[in-house]
C-alpha cells in the first residue's frame, strides 16, 4: 500500500479545481460576488487577524458547516448562488477543501493561491 504525501494530494486537487489570485478574490469580494471562507484555525486568526467580510469555518468543520440543511446555508450566511472562495494560510488546505466541496456538488468553488498572506498583500482589510 502506498500512502500519498499531502503535497501529492494538493497537486491532484489543483488539477481539478479553480485557483484564483488574491487580486481576483479582492475584485470578487468588492463586487459582492462571492462567499469568502477562511479555513484557518482559531489560533491562526488570533495571531494574524481576520480578513474583513470573510466567514470563518475551520477546515475540519467545512463539510458539516456547508451541509445544505445547516444553519449557514439555511440562514443565508452562505449564499449558494454566489461563488465560494476558500482560503487558508498558504493555499494547501484550501485546495483540498475546494476539491471536497466540488465532490459534494458545489459548482462555483475556487481557492486563493498564496492564501492569507497573499490576500493581505493584495489589499484585503485585516481586523485584529
């Protein structure tokens, strides 16, 4: 049995999913055309801050949180008519998460190349 490395899983996911730049994500956010979802853990948010107008869903809870019968979708906190843009610290977790959402049936899903640090450099507002 061969166990795949995380880098292999990320590379395979990147072949199936849409990757966007931080600048593209910023334009989508400004145009209110996306659900910006931060997959980082609570400690990461506490250390580096939070991207304004993003929704925090830790990676480990993503599939449960974006269940069509769940509160985030039922209460329109996540608008399924808009694109879902995922990000993490650097792009690995968000690539895997984008593939998972695609497997769940979500269509307009992408992830941000370079993650939080690229977004900060691109001009996203960060709250502490």
